C-alpha cells in the first residue's frame, strides 16, 4: 500500500427506496441503470475513476479536486435535463472530500483506497438532500474554484465565489472531529439551493432520541418526532414494538398500538416516524407514520422553491412534511391545495414525494384502507354515553361507534379504551363499527387480556425480553 492525496466523490439516488417501492421492478431497474450510465460517463469524462457501486450509490476517485467538483455539477445538470426530457423523475445527492488515502492493489489487479476521506464523502452525501453537492474544506482549498461553473451560473453571470456557500460544520457519523463543509450553488434559483442543503445546526441530530423526563413531568412531555424500525408485531392483539435510539444513543424498544398507525399497515423492519406520549400506564409511541405510505394532506405553505404539507394523525395532531416542487405532479401548486403523497424521509425529517392532486372520494382520511367485514382493533377517542354514540381510531382512520352495536350494553367505551369490532362502511370519510367489544381489561404491559372470539389465545409476548422503559 502507499499513501497519497485523493478526492473522493459519493453520489446517491435521493429517496431511492421509495422510488423502488412505488414503481414496477422493470421501471425502477431501467431508471437506476440510466443513473449509473450517466454517472459513469460524467465521471470518466471529467478524469475520474469509478471505484465501486455501493447499493444505489456510485463512489469515484479523482486526482484533481477541481475536476471532481465540476463532475458533480455536470452530473446534477445531466440528471435534471433527463428529468425534463423523460419521466425518469430521479435526483441525486453528492458528497465530495479531499484528503489522504492509502492505495491498495486488489486481487483483480485494480486499485482501491482505504482511509477516512472516502468515509467523509459518503457521510456528507448522507447529510444532503436531493440535488445538493457538499464538499469538505480541504476539497475547497485544494481546488481551483475559479474554474467551477454551471450552466445557470454562466447565464446569470455569477461571480466565482457565489458558487460556494459559507462554511459550516457537521458532526458526521464515525468521524471524531466536526467537518467544515460548503454547498455548491449550481442551480438557477437561490431558494431551491438553500432548500437542498442540510440544516443550519452544526451538530448531528441522532435518529431518534426522546426527551429526558421524570415521573412528575411525563404527562406534559413535549412531542418530538423520532425515527425507528418495527422490531416485532402481534397482529392478533394489535400491538408491536419499535426499535429506536434512546437519548443516550443506546437502543431501546417502545410499545405502540395499531390504533395509532398513520398510513399503511406495518410489517417488521418497516421504518417509521413517531412521537412518544404518556399512555395510561407508561410512555408509548403515538402517531406512528409508516414510511412508504400514501397519505392525503393539505399544502400548508409554498414559496415557489420549497414548502410543507400537513396531514392529521389519529389524534388530529398535525404532521408536517417538507417537499420540493420537483416532486409535485401538478401544473401548479399553492397553499390550501388538497394533495395525495408518498411518505419518505431524509436526514432532516419527513418528506413528501410523488405529490398528486387529491381526488375526493368515499375515503377522505389519511389512514390505511380497512377491509369491509374484517375484524380490527382500535381505540375510543370520544363517546357520548347519554346520546349513545362516539368515535374511535384504527390505523389512522375515523370509526363511528353506536350503542346498538355494543356486544355488552353495560360495557360503554371511554376515551382511551381499546375495542375490537367488525368493519362496516360508514359515511364518506369514516368507517362504522359493528359487534363492538370493549377491552376493559386490556393492559399495555402484560398478557392478561381476555380471549376474544376469533383471537389466538396461544399467542404470547414476553415483555421482559424487551426494554419497555424510555428513560
């Protein structure tokens, strides 16, 4: 091996997982092939060498930092041009880092490189949004920045120093010291450029963590959205556990009930976004948004360059989703528009993708569609005993309750009670519950639930094997 100075470029397709799940295999494979083709051609034309394909990403090495930065600009421009000329609909994010590396010869006679410089390029790429290019300070210092140009910058007669943002710092995963970085302004619109960079916070925001609370503060804990993965599910009993990073960055598990799911029915290993709230006994996950779900919402704000869409969860709290106009499949988009979109995320939070006009129909809620006639479990949110009706939620859907459908008229649901019911069609925008059983003895932290008609009484869970504490 030998030590040398190199510039590494890491380009990754933005929101690649969601692109795959929202299209046929034939379509996404062709599109990814197009990305690889454009990336390899652009890199090699600029004097770079493709080292490897890492999942949906391309890693390349350059002897010249200037050539690496210009290759990144050319790649972004080529992908944008392709998006206009076809329905490829992809964008990428790019991280570039210059520094020392150790070159090694591989078994097939080719060269590869070891060291943290390549890791920094990959981590900068992770931090970027779609269409962004982030470079470390060493890359900036090692490049002839007067040679960096973009088509939009040339047409606007942009000054050399206007292509580079002011330096900020990021704490990157696996890197001991904070890394100074700059964003490349290659686009025509300043607002779009500002919207595609990482947050202004110079500290890495670990995913996810919860506030530190004591027993007297639990009831008033502020809700902050966190990320995690579904660890386990008990479909017969309608609950599961989310694996996530606790505030000390140790792994923990948080209990949730199906009634608090927003979007599609989850599967194990699904990525989710959620808040932690006080339940009847302990803290639990609420407003559990499943990545990849199709939701309905309303455009809250849009300034022509970026915006936010809001959707309601099962408790009518608002969830905000960032979006760029390139994701909107509308002729025009403005505040108050009703839209349908796919839930995705990036390093900064929830993102709306594949945005289409919402077509009002029978189902006007943001949750997963419930099969008519199926047996489901939900949670009562309101019940007017003197009038004999109320409402519950089930996987983000509103469900109408009526006293005539109670299996036991003496067992009246109270807000927070879990229920089991048969799904029937209700008014537009809601379902109706039939044959309602109120699970008065349901406990969120033990296995003493009553056996219900059609349930599997042999199904057991061992809460002792999971960390159900949150602090």
